[in-house]
C-alpha cells in the first residue's frame, strides 16, 4: 500500500476543527450545540453536535481544496483493492440506485435477482429501467431463498442479451452468498458489468475465512453498508469500482444526483476511522469474531429443538458460501414462531434480534461482541426456550410454493407506480396489477413489486403473515385491508 493507512484524513481534520475555535455563521443552526434544548442534550449529550458541521465551508473550505473526503475515499479504495471508492451518508440504498442508473441509463434493462432489496425496486421506479428477473434458488421445505447460480445468470443472459448489466445480492440478509466469481465470469464473457449489492459484506475483505469479497471475485461495482457489519454510524455506506466496464464519471454523477448536498461529517468520519481500524487490526478482530461466533453456534445448538443453520444452507442447489457471523436460528421444532421468540426476547431479556420470520430469528455477531454479549444471547435463548412451553400455538402462515411466489411482470415498475391507481379491498386484488411494493421487513425483499400481477397465494401469505407478527411497512394500507393497484 502506498497511502498512509495509519492516517484518517476526515477524523484528523475534525480534530483540528475542534481545536481551532472556529465558528460558522452558516448551517447547522444549532451552532455546535449552543442552541439545542437542554432536554435534548440530556439524552444525546453535546458531543454529537460538536462534530455536526458542514463538510464544505466548515470541515474543509468552500472549494474543498484540502481534499479531506477524497483522500479518505482513496485510502478506502486502496485498503480493499478497488480502483475508486465513494462514501455515502444515505446508505447503500443510494449507492445501489446510482449504480443501476449509471450502467443502464434511463430506458435500458437489467438482470436482477428477484430476492433483491426494496432499494433495487426503488431504483427501478426512479429510473424507469425494465427488470429482467432471475428467479432465486428456493428451498421449499425451509421457505428460504438462495442467491442465483452462475448457470441461472447465464440462462438469463440468453433470454435477455440486450440487458445492460446484472445485479446480484450477496450476502443475503441470511448471510448466504453467491458464487460471485462464477457470475462475474459469465457477465464478462459478454462484456457486461456485474453489480453486487454487498450491503451485508463490508467486513469481508479483512479475513480469509469470510466469504470472498466481491472486488476480489471480479465484480465491477460493489456496494457495502459500513453500519451493518462494520463500525460506522447508521446510513454509512461505501461503493467501489474497478475495471473499465462502468464509466467512473457517470457513476459519480449519478450518485451526486441522489446524494444530499448536506452530508453528515459524523458519518463520513466514522467510515474513515473504521477503515484505519480494519487495516491495522481487522484480521485479528475478524478472526476473534469468527471464533466467538463458532463457539456461540455450538452452544445454541445444544438448546432443545433449536437448529442453527449452516451446512443446510450450502450446496449445488443452495448457496455457494455462508458468513458464519450471521447466526440463523430455526425455532420451528419448538412449535412456536420466530416472531414470538423475537418479541419475548425483547420484552423479557432486553435483547433485539435482526431478521425475524415465521420460523427463524437471526443474531448478527460483529467485531464488537465478546464472551459477555455472546453469553447473554445464549442465556436469553435458554430462558426463552423454557418460557416457550407455555406459549400459545402461533397463527398459521399460508406459505406459497416457489412457483406461486414468482409473480408475472406486466408493466414497468415506474409506469405502474406513477400511473393512475386505485385502492381496492384486498378480497378483490387477486389478478390486478400492483401499483405499490409490499415488503415483509426485515429482511426487506418485496413479495410484490409495482407492475406485477398479484395472485391469491401471495395475498394469503401476506395477510396470514401479518396476523402472525410480520411487519409490512410499504403499502399505503399497512394492514392490507386494501391494496393499491393500477386503475
């Protein structure tokens, strides 16, 4: 590495700002906390406000001539082996949309895995691009999707050779990973770029026992959320570029169209500091985290009727690799649901878990965890298991077959979303074209995308899921008594 990876340009500049007695007659109006209500300060403290300053005309001068942000981004790119990196304070949702628009313009099409995050659908609505869906690999017994295989991507290219690029989600919200190298080879054989939504994989470059980092596997654009598996603030994201299949200036310009003009210096600086931490100590930290996760998995497996999923998720008809920091726990043999487990752990043990569904809960472990937090998780699960003997049976969730989950795309998502719409009773929605996303969240994978023809099995799944504890925040009517459809 040629850059000084021991430096943190944004953090160093922020430290200098704090020591300079600088004052700005400019936003933010709280003036480093001077104007903030004392009742707010009692909860938040003054420190966050001291670092909430303008990026341009505050931390740096009005022309950004010191280049603190660019230097930090260059160090990030060098640290992980990308050609270029950009920081985002609007999460990976922004970065994914920017990548989609950069490769396909305003009227093209993209190969997209149907288990994509709702931010990908939002990108389709903004851009007007046509989705060419790749059906994920489905485990019908466990009702879980796996990323598409290279063969499936090749078949999609054969059906849609004019698509501009492919976009794959890996790792999935469950920690399962695609064969990115195989998929990249398939795309590059046609001269087409591969975008990887690797929001759950910011930590992957820093230890060889983690799944392969998308840039090392040949992806052209990779998007990571530092806040998910790294040590940054919420909304902190980085997107990376390599190769010459994607126009660097176009990608940067598309991000600028979507980016706020008032980025949060706190978010930028935390990304900068996390990069330095990982370069200097990441291998040790991630190795310890993997060891802890492995031990925790074994302890959880010893609890009656609980299954920690790992090898069950891997194979030719399943996923290529697995991030074992994502501890996916199947509780179905207890006769209770993941929703019940998650709610009980929150109420009685003050523990919040990540993804929850009708039969699973997900405990995401990170470099921050230690024997104390892992032990707390195991003990809480033991307490929950005893309490679960007295739980009422969970409401039934009507699970569609893989074929029933695969809805017919009738219109472009943008046309369905922005065209004339009407709200109709859910009992009348089967057969109609949806004008809205309907997304169980988490994990945030839409069950219904604007422009798709709704069928009864998916409606039954969503309605019974809601009754069982599913969260569906997207639709105009989150209770799903009515559905918004194309008029």
